[in-house]
C-alpha cells in the first residue's frame, strides 16, 4: 500500500507556537526566506509498506482552510486529523457516514507505524450513534487489535467531533463504545471531562483468573511474574487493568527505575488475564498525588492512558493509599481523576490537542 501524506500544522499547535517564537527572532538571527512555506519530500520504503511522498507545510492554515479540509470527500483518499492526549496520539477519521471502519486493522497497523507510516498509538473512527447515542467510537490499536475503550482517545474524539460539527464552548455528547455509554464534556478552558462510568471489580468480569479475595474482587493479591511476586489489584474500566504499587515484601515502587519494555509484556500476556491486560505501575507521593507508568495492551509503553489513570485511583482507594480525588502524573502530563462515592462513577479531566491534518491515498 502506497501512502502520500500532506500535513498541515494547526494554529494552536506547539509547532505553530514555536514558529511564532521564531518569527520574533527573524530580524536578528534568521534569513527572511527561512520562514516562507517550505515543502519537505522524502521517499521511504520496506517490503510491506511504502511512503511514496511526504509533504509537510511548516506554515499553519487559517481556520477556514481547516474546515474545508475536514469537508473534503475525494474518493480514494483517507482524510484524518492527528490528535494527542498527553502524548497518547491517535489518527482520527470522520466515519459518520458508515458503521464500518474506512480502513482495515492491517491498514491501521501500517498507518500507526512511526517509521513508515503516519505514526500513532491507534486509529479512532467517529461513527453514527446507536441505541440512542450521538456517536459511536471504535478504535484499532497500533497492533491491529480492537480495544473496548480508550480514555485519552475519547477526549480526542470529543474535540474532533466539536471541530467536525463546528461547535464552540461547553459541549457534551453521548458516545457508544465497546465499554458501554461514555459521556465527555468539553469545558470552557478546552479540557475534556469524561464520565467514565462505574469501575468493574468482579474478578470474572475484569476478567482475571486470579481468585477473588475481597467481595468477589481482586485487591492487593499476589501475582508471580517471571519469579517476582507483585501485589496487584484488578480493575476494569470497560477494559482490563492490573494495577501494582509494590512487590511482595518490597518498598513502594519508584516507577522511573522500571524496565517497562521487559516487564510489561509479561503482565500483558500472563495466564491470569484471558483477555490480556493493561498494566499500571504506580508510585505514591501523597493521598492526592500519584505517579504511574503504563504498559498498554496492544500498544506497549505509551505516554498516557486515561482508563489506566482511572483504574489507578480506584485501586489506590481500595488498597487504602489515596483519597477519591487525585492528580495522576503520567509521562505525558497530569490527569485529574475523581471516583465519586455518591454514584460510583469515575470522572477524568484532561487535555486533547490537534497535532496536524493529513491525507493518505487508500
């Protein structure tokens, strides 16, 4: 499959802000032609995937050109917007005219490749709503698997819908996902607050084969991973999570010291998790401040995981480490998580930002 991509950087992106800073230096340090629109072309290939031409404009389109870009419907092309939520990045596709994804899982794998494709942790499709919801969200991970839900992805999805529908200010949508109904709300400051629903704690529903040790749940249970015994709590936020704060008999974790690439896959594919699992390694700073690193099922180490941050706070409360409202630091930045006692729902608040707009021939 050949891919020719044209990419535009939005007005509010970090790259655009950097260019604005460069303009202030132009008279003193830069030749005038440095800041004129440029096109960079490269040809890369391997035996499975070829990037035939990549054109990248380092100037930013005006708002009207962004809207017209999203309205483009040429057959044979996939138009997309790349978003990130704290560095957890996704290719967003307008799929509102069909209940079938516009590309296959195999094509998604190629698009997500960071060397020979666009580069992303997954591809997200905005589809028609079902069962009375406004929209449906489906995701293909970078390995082609399809998760039930993605917390950072749903924040990006909400911002994408607002742009597609040309909506401004505070907005709320109902979204059907594989994890059930999700309700994001865009705040006046541009951050997105998401009602993630109730956590699932029953061991068989997470699912995990670990025996329940507290009201049908797995809380601070022992799990042997390659000869090391970890204390784990299992939570589902519509997708499975294994949360650990320490090894047996060990001190609380210092997560920056972990070799995530080595230990993460051993958790993900452990026999105790029949549907595989996401794994969160957590460091405790205080009862309202946690730090985590995540190994995501189907994506590996990522800069952020929204459902993982929710699962971490639930697990921290169950183990007695934290209060119900916490700041959770991830490699890509902080999320605010609250597990409300009155309705048992978990709420996540964080940013979602446009990276660039692009097109690829199918």
